[in-house]
């Protein structure tokens, strides 16, 4: 009998705002695999595009007002493609399938590109100041800004001209409860989001009800958050170098307030601010990056460090856990500066020679979000809602708002189920 195939290799990636490149270590052996350079990225500016390749928005040079986006293949250290967006990109995010890339700009604009073509599908003004962080679940996009605001966007509406014209506001929800810049956002199964801020709080939001569920104070500003997929716990990376283990629910005791009991403990091995956190899909590992230039891998059960990586003398601003798909890809297209509808502008770009044995990257534009929506309804066993949407509207594109509202009904049920499982669900 042939031995079973080895498990896919997982890499820990780290980038810095100093030009130290993107380092990749084997999570199992600890060996450094490759270092992509040049790269100097601010927090939340590094993204894995469905495990196929990396995208990193570059911090503009001192005094500069322009930035680039670099793309890297796994087996080559140099930049494969350079793109020059209309403004420096502060936050970068790819959808799960790697069909779309979303960028948050330094002027408060959001950009949505199709990866397969590089086409800019839509751009819109989202915030008064720079977009610092992004989170995506299905077709719901959550953006956090330097102006302290958080907005939730329905991408079906964003990408459909008729839906945009009929919507009362361009966003689904707008939250303004943070007093200082928002530093990070993470989604819990799409129905709940956790945000962190320089105002020393993390806030929990219902994305279906459009309201704040809780506000949790910390003894320091929080720069990063990561959710434990196994339970209602999240990790908050503090500027004091500690990672706070925090309950999303509340345990009320006679010895302290609700807020005090939310912080269950702290992981303490960094000497400076914890700028980036990522949890493994099974929740058994947590990876942290810090301004001290180090990366730590934590066993969340024992709360002990299992691996230590030194990235550079500069601060670590981004960490990821990635399972690379080592396949030959079609050439990456540079990201365009303007939408086709606004007139073609030829972007400046540098593209390396086309690799062999191309593997197509799917890109169905707005239809992919509708497909996700229908799949979610079917997977959830809500055939009555699905049949109603299809039979009543015959899948008409101008009824996407109806489909969205039905999906939000399911999210609403999920939020209440999650809250019921928490020790307490009292409003803040």
C-alpha cells in the first residue's frame, strides 16, 4: 500500500514597513523558505490571493503621495508585477476564491479590481480619511478608517448600477462609536464583526441588525484582532506588547464588572506593540507579529510559544498563514487606475514573461456574489427562501436587493443563536 501523501505545506509569512521583504517560513520545520523583495508594507496591506500568489501594497516613500502594489509568485523572490493605483493603498484584501482584490486608499476611497483582467470594476469614496483595515465575508465588506468610522457595504449593490441608484445610502450600515482611528476588523462567521481602535476599546457589531452589541475597554490601544474559530473568544494585540485573550460574551460575577471579566488572560512574549495577528483555521495556532521585529507562533491550548522567527530590525506589520498552491499561473494583469466605463487610461506596469501551463483564474464579476448567496441558502437548508426568491423573481438581476434582504434574515437568526450561546447577551 502506497504511503499517504504528505500534508500540504503551510507557510508563515511576515512583512515589514521597513524594506525587509516578505519572509516565508515552513510552519512545521521552522525553516525559512523564501524572502520576496523589495517590500515595505503598512499594516493590513499584505494579502494572499487564494493561495496562488501574494499581493502587497507598498508604503509610499517619505514625502511621497503615490504607492505601488507588488505581486509575487511563491517560487521567485522578485516582484512579478507592479501596479500603480490612483492613490496609495493602505489596506488590501482578496476574496476567498481569489477572483477580486479590494483596496482601501489613503484618501478614503475603496477600489474593487477583477484579478483575472486587472479591470477596476468600481471605485467609490467611503471615508473622510484613510482606510486602515478591511474585512470580507461573502458579499459583505467592512471597512475601518482613520476617521474612526466603520462602514458595511453590500457588494451586490455596489457592483450593480440599478441597485446603487435605488439604495437610500451607498452603504448598508455606518458605525461611528469609535473615538479614534480604527486599527483592525475581523468577521465572525459573517454575522458578527469585532473592531479595534486606538481609543483602547474593541467593539462587537451585529452585521445583520446594524448595531453595536458590546464595547470592551483595554488598558492600552489595540492594533490587531484575530478570532478563535472554535469558540466565542478573540485575541487583541496591544501596544504594550501583550495579546489579550478576550471573551465575546460576558461572565458576570460579584467580584468585578462585566468589562473586567471579558479579558480572560494575556499572552506575553513581545517587547513592543503587537501589530498583526492571525489564527489558524482550526484555532489551534495563533501567529503574532510585533514592532520588535519578531514573529511568534502560539499554541492556543497551552498558551505557549512554539516557534520564534526573527524578521528584521524593523517592525513586523503583517503576518499570514498560507497554504501555497504551487501551480503555474497565467500572467497577472496590472491593476487599472480607472473603470472602463470612465474611459481607458493605460496604467504604468512591469510584467514578467508569461509562464507555461496556464491555469485559468475564474472571474465572474457580480455573478459570483449571487452564486455565493444562493449556495449559502442551499447549504443552510433554507430551500423555501431559495425557491421563493427564484420563483417570484425568476433570478432577475434587478431583484438583488430582495435576495440580499432574505439572506440578512438568515444572518439575523444566526446572530441571535450566537448571542443565546454566550453567557450573557445584554446590550452595552
